[in-house]
C-alpha cells in the first residue's frame, strides 16, 4: 500500500504544512497540489463542494505526492467511509467533544477488528494499491477536531482513544465557546492556555496536535509551541487576498482612490474574507 507521508513526517518529529480547499474545482485543487504543501484537505463541512466534486478534487491531488485529506460535514459513519473509499488518506472530523464521539469517529475509519468500516475501497484500492485493505488501518490518519471548551476539558479522554492519530484545533469555534472576541490567530491568554492544555494531553498520549491558522507568522508560533500539523489559510482566502492586492496596486500606481491601502498587511485582507477555522 502507498505510504502515508504524514505519518512518516510525524514519526520523525517534523511538522507538516496543510492546505485547505473550499473551492469546488478539480483544477484549483490540482493547482494547490503543486505549491509545496505536505497535504491538502477537501472541506465538505464549510467548503462549497459535494461528494462527486470532492472525488474529482482527490483525483487532482493524486497527480502529485501531496497527501489527500477530507473534512467531513459531521461525525457520521456513512460519509466518512465513502470519502475513504474515494481515496482520502485521512479524515478530519468536526466537533469531537468527548471520548464516545471520538470512538465512533475512529471506528468508522478502521476495518475490523480495530473498527467497523465497511470493506469496499473502490477508488482507494487504485490510489493506495491492491493490498489497501490489508494495510489501511495502519496508513489512514484520523484527526479529531477539538473546537469547544467542553472538548478541551475532555482532551485527555479524547486523545486516549486507540487509533486516533491527531487532533485538529478549530480556533473560531473554540474562541467562541471560550468567550474570546478574536476568532482566528488568537493571542488571548485564555485561548492560549486552552491550546497548551490540548498540547499537554497530546504529548502524554503521543498524539499529534494540529491547528488552523490565517497568518504565516502565527503558524510559525504554533509550530514553536508544539503543533506538528498547521493549515495555512484557505484557497478562497488566498485567491481573494492576491486578487485584492493586485487590483489595489494598479489603482494606487495610477493615483486612483482605492478602498484598501496598498501596503495593508495580509491579516487585514483576510479579515474581510473567510476567517472561520474552516
């Protein structure tokens, strides 16, 4: 079976840079796959794509060595198994608040005896190899989203679930439930303390910690803090940011009134775009 490079990166103590796909297009997914990411996540929760388009996006990512991941809309076994059969090499599952929810999620990603995933890796066998079914339990990565104050309280129980590879902090919802006014790239001490609590639980149980970020500098801070999986913005935000910068530069160079200053920092651009934790 094709090796999951995320597992190799993490086993060597290195960090992985993940891209995030909201745009429902195989072409844009293929373009993103050629930009140096370690993995790309097709987002079926807040992204604009349905299942058929998601399959085309997974196929586009597969033209490269980038690891194809998917975020499911909810902790529902059917869509989890369907995306794995379509060739996703890992699943990010939202709103995992306790051990029981995590067990349901992890179980849906693994074949018997580790879980209850149904055997039928239709496209996954083509992408992963003819021996996919024999090795999928060891190669597929499971990432449970910790994005509420309740989940932080239950972090130790969540990360102790056998078969869980990583957690993924959703900063917008976590900030919201903590009562913090800032949603992404938060420097609120209460929020940072919650992150440290999650990191401590992950270290205790040898589970990788991941997080969504909207700024390269903040992503670097999170890596230094101990996160081994960082997402940098989304394709929507990147497209909107560069388009706005380009238009603004032309207007400014020709002395036309521009709605945005030419040297506005990237975080101010992204505040006008999609800034959820996706």
